[in-house]
């Protein structure tokens, strides 16, 4: 039901799926094409022998099992090549989302031998959304495991390659797992192919997101656990590997790791209660989990100050945690909103999983319905997937990039049950018309995906997030500018948020104020708070009364920055008019500069009169402004030389 009906549009939680009618239309037309062509081909194949050969794939499946290691290496190598091409051709080998970017910034910090960088005494020049800049420390909000893996890529000079490598290892590990748990060789081969080539997996592996590294560790854990659970005697080496892999996953995405670790732990305990010798496996798995988790807690203690305190809790408070409470954006996360999010994830999976012309979950649901029984490994995987859904049901954020990313850990289960569907159709209905139509349907859907849907998605992703792909330090390199102080012109809205962060206002309170208050009203009141010297909770209390008009603000019609808010009837002061004018002339981004090599130059966010603090800190450096020549998306940033005497006059005045 969650994968087909738009519950999100009917429930009062606040989310919506305005695209649902278009999706249903695509599902309808796509399903009609796939099923229609499949049935015609199935009928014709009875007379045209060339269309159908019994046991066509058996030779491949037999060869793969006779040469299991070679098949695994070939599958992983092909996957690595595809993922690498996507990373290069689609994502330009750069992080294109803020989550990817700040983890790469942290990876560079780790690669330099440090856990954190020294925070600037003037944080407004360098603060970005998901970086912690408190107590003199500057570090990513994310658990350390993801940045640690990217740090290996940084040391090798190719951080973009970590995602493809992890994806390739995950493919090999999934094949290793299936060799133990799946008795039907054809199903195992099909599941590996689907796992490796599902567009959801391909695009995620080509990115800098931490979901593929997490999935790699989870599948490695599954492969090791399968050997423990099928061994006639204790297998502490594999048990330790199982625990170690789960612990490594926990250092990247703790929620995903918990969903797979809890059922595994219950299974280990059940086996130990039946055989005292199996307590060796329990102990080995426990030690394996403890090693990476202890490292994570040590990193936390030296960054956040407490082993059990994570960076995102420092930045956003306990509102970031699982549960039904006020979320960081201000709205309350309720069971209704949780159900809406689960509904959104399933609806999106229907398209993004396989980019199929018909709903991608139909074979999975069909296989689950047709299967006469599930074995112990199926129960483990289905339980883990259920826990993933249950935990993210209690999480407030809508995780969407390259697909419903919070349910990416479901991929092994989805690939396996999709691959089982044709065989289950044959077992239930025989190898007649229905069985042939099923295989032809798979083939038609695959061809439409390869030649229609996937190319469209490639074009979409290739043309998105353009500002994140630009070479921001290239302007100085081309102009041969060295030892300069370069101010980066960001939007007025970004400057307002940076000023609130510098006042000690939390990220969640800043998001609330910025998303609800007229930009000019906020500009003037922030200035008053800065002059009064208020900070932290006192600063927020001074700004909070502005929320009284929050229901009346709309997206600003004045600025190209669509995040700025506007209140009808507010008369904009000269400083606000100037900021709007600057936005219209063009602005760029500071964040993509933070993970790049600056050379001898110093970059900082343009904060207007506040820039004097840095000009005085670097008195002998020429000063430049970095911004595009216009506000067209994708316009490359350029350097504009600023005369210091003019700057002193302008910034020392009433601006």
C-alpha cells in the first residue's frame, strides 16, 4: 500500500507528493507497454523458436558457480568501471551536495593527521551549514567513519574513487553471501547483476555520499555471518569479521548498522544458548563490534568533548535525534509525518530503484507473495529491513538524493527478491505463457531503462548542482594571483545565517528565523543585536519576536536567492536595497572552496564592513572579490581587484 497509494497527500502531517499523478501516468503507460510487448513475445515465442530457448541462462549460472572467485572478480571489476565512469562523467568527481562536501572537508583534516581544525576567531567568514565551529574547533557534524574512508582517497589523490571502490567490494561481498545462502544458482547470479547495476546503486556509488561505504560494510558483515551460521563448529574468525564490519558501518551510519546488528546479535545469542561452544562466536563478534565503535567514541571525545555526543547533536541539539518531538526546522515530527516519509520512500523506490517503466517493487512483492516459505537468512534480512523502516519512521528528515537514500540499505533484499520472482512464477504456474511473459517483461523493462529512463536520469544529474562543480580557485590560478586575500561573494541570505551563527544562535534556531522572517527586518535587527553585544540565548530572544509575522512572509520577489523571505509592506532600508542589488549582480558559494587547495591565497566569505578584521590581519595582501559577472546559474566566478583605500572608506562608513 505504501508503495502505490499517495498516503502522504491524504495525511495531515505536512509532507506531500505533488508529482504522484505524473508517476501514476508513467506507471500506467510503462506497464502497458512492458506487459503488452511481453505477452505478445511470449505468444509468438511458441512458434518462433529463436525467441525462446529453455535453459538459456543456465550455462552462465553454472559457469559462475564453477568459477565463483573469477565471476566475483569480473562482476566487481565491471561494477567498478561503471561506477567510476558515473563519478567522472555525471558527477565531475566532486561532491555536489553539502553532506558530501563537509565529509570531504573532514577527510582532508583527517588526512593531515588532525581530528579538527582550529576554528576562526571570526566564524562568520568560514561557517557552513553542517560544520561544527564551536569551542575553538572546526569539524564535520557527521560520524567519523565516512570521512575516514574518504581520507584514504585524499591520501591517494582520488577521493572520488572511494564510492566506486566500495561499490565494487559490496558487489563481490554480496556474491560471497549469496554463494552460501541462495541454493538456486540462477537466482544468485541474477541478484548480483541487479544489485550491481540497479541505477539507484550506480548513482549512489558514483557520488561522495556515505551510503555505499555503509552498505559495503553491511554486506561484508552479512557474508561473514552467513559462514558463521552455516558452520558445524564455532567460527570465531568469521564472527570477528562480522562484528568488525558492523562496527565499521556504525562509525558511518549508526542507524543502519543498528538495524542489521540487533537481529544478528539475537541470532548469535540463540545459537549460543543451544550450544555452549558458540559463546566463542558471541565473544569474537562482540570484540569485532567494539573495536571500531571504541575508535568512534574516542574521536567524539576529542572533538565534541563527550564520547556519546555526536557532531550533529552539538550543532542541532537533541532535536536531531530519533523520536517524535520538535525537529530542527521547527515543526514537530509526529507518527503521521513518519508514515508520510515512509510512504514517500516507497513511492520513490518504485522509480529510482531500477528506473523501470513499471513500478520497481512489483517483482519484489510478487516474489514475497508467491514464496511458500522463508528460511533463516530471509528472516534475518527481512527483519533488518523492517528495522531500517521502523527507525527512519521515527526520524524527522526526508532523506532524498539520487533516490530515497535512507532506505538504500534495503538494496540487497530488494535485488534478491526481484531475482527470485521468475522462478517462483514457474514453480507456481508452470513454465508456460506466464513464465515466458515474466522473462520477456524483465527484458523489455531493462531495455526501456537502458535506452530511455537511465539516459534521462544521467542528463538530469549531469545538469544539476552546477555551482558545486565550478573551479573556484581556478580564477586565481588563471590570473596568476598569489598571496592575496580573496573575499567570496555569497547571497545576502547566506550572510544573514552566518551572522546569526556567529552570534551563537544554534543552527536549528537560525533555520527557523531565516525561513520565517523578512530578510530586511532580520538584517536590521541582527545589526542591532550585534551592536548591543548580545550572544547565544540572549541573541535569539532578541530576534524571536520577529516570528510573529512568520505566517505572512513569502518567497522574496526581489532577490534571485529563492530562500530569502519577504513581508508585504516592509519598506527596505538602503542597506537592504544594496544587498538585493548585489544578489542581482551575481553571487557564488564559499563551501566548495573549503575542500580545495588554496595555494598561497586566503579565502573568506564577503561580510562587507566586517571584512576589515581580515584586512587588518593580512595588511600586506592585495584584496580581491570573487563573484560571477552575472547571476546566471553556472556562470564561472571571476576575480575583481579591490583598492584598499576605497575599502577602508566604504567599510568604515555606515554600510
